[in-house]
C-alpha cells in the first residue's frame, strides 16, 4: 500500500536540430520518464514553412522576379532537404530513447510554424505535459529564437516544462 | 536490469494563496512525484515585502504625512497577518503532501518579491526542477499577475515546470 504506482502520462517533447532540444529530451528521459514504464512519449518535429527557405538568402518573393528560387527543381530540393533534416532529427531523438524499456515512443512530423504546430498537437492529443528546450540566454537572441518556448508556455493549456541547457564556458576565466 | 530506478530529484514548488498554486502542487504530486520515493520536495512561500502593504489602500509613504499606516501597531499587525498567511499557506500545502510516503518534504518562508525569492532559492539550493502555477489567462491579468512565472521561466537556470489550472466554466453556455 505504501508503494503507490506512478501515473501513466502522455508526454509531448518538441525536438529540433538544436543542442538545447537534445539536452531537453535527455533531461526529460533521465529525470521524468526513467522508472515510469507506463508513459507514452511523443516526439514532435515541425518542418519550417516554405516561406522560411525562400527568404534564406534575404530575398523575398516580391524581390525575386525571375522566380529562380521557386522553380520546381529548387522546391523539390528544399522539400527533400527539409524531409532529410526531419528524419535526421527524429533518428537522433529516437536513439536517445532506446533504453526506455516499456515506454511507448512515437514520432510526429508536421509542417508549419513551430509555435503553432506545438500548441495544436498538444491540444489535439490531450497530452499531460509538454517538454521543450529553451534557446539562448541573451535578450536579443531570446527575442527571436526563444520566443517558441515563451509562446507555448503562455498558450498551451497543459503543463509546460522548459529545460535550459546549462551554459558551458570553454574558457576557465 | 529492465527496471531502471527513477532518479532522486530535488523539486522546488513555489506556493501562495491562489487556487492556481494549489492546483500546480497537486498536479506535481500526482504526475511527477508519486511513485518516486527518493524525491525531496521543497515548498517555498515568499511573504510580500512591506511596501505592498503600505500601498494597499492606495496611499504611498510620501502621501501619508501622518504616518498612521506606519505606526508600530499597524506594522506589528501587518507582520502578524503576513506570518499567519504564510503559516496557513504552508499548512495547506503540507496537507496535500501527507500521502507522499518516503518523500522528504521541507518548507521555506522568505520575505521579498516572489520573483526574486524564487529565483534566489532555486539557485541557492541547486534544485533539479522548479514547479509553479500560472495566474490568469487574460492579457491584462497576465501582464501583472502572471509575470512571476514568466520571470522565473526566463531567469532560473534549472528546468521550470509551469502548471496552469484548467478553466472551469460555471455556466454551461
């Protein structure tokens, strides 16, 4: 009677290419999931919308009369590239989960703005908790990159766990 | 070998008089701590600084030449009141933890701005995770009340779990 079983939880972890994301997933596995074999872990990656690629070199659709960035060849290459990145991110994430005996791990890849995708999937799947990394510490960096975790923390209805990667200083000073 | 033990964690939960805080602690107990008897749970309440009381009725120190709000009687009453609130909050929080067999529960009460106190205690005790409720959903309400969780999420180095109390609509419409 004293040994109360841990609750089965459905945990959504947002993953991307960043070290912060890898750290957040590892931390979650080690500190939240390990020891609870009833959990379901959902790894979510959102492929950035196409508009992001078209402005990679600073040119927008309006400034690009030749349309060379939007040829079917380029689009197909971009599509292939983004799918490969998604696959790569998911393979890496799944490797981190390989020792989680009993835990059901599934992966979801969706296209769209990460902020929207994460909030939508969290609501749709009625997850018990959302886990995300946090990018950057500087004010400027956070204003752009960190806004995903801020946005989700404010807009997702379920509990949100934000895991920061500790600063590692290469220099001893 | 398949049954890997859960890690012992030091979890700091910020508590206050609000329903959101009570919900966050209950959620944390049920979803994070139950089943892991190695954990240490630290309940933290911060007594608001005195300046808050002096402006309760809209008068500030400068607008209060008689100084009646700052007589030693009033100050002693305020002090007693704030300590009673702290005690009441802690008693309620500890009652929620009473079924946590094996988990070491301790309480900390400090005076100061909740944002500063929570961040300072999290750093000082090297906790593994900070758990907080989130006040309010409206933009205006969040701008004032919700700023504690936002501030801590951005400034505390350890992982931060923000738990929102689900909206309960009294009316069926």
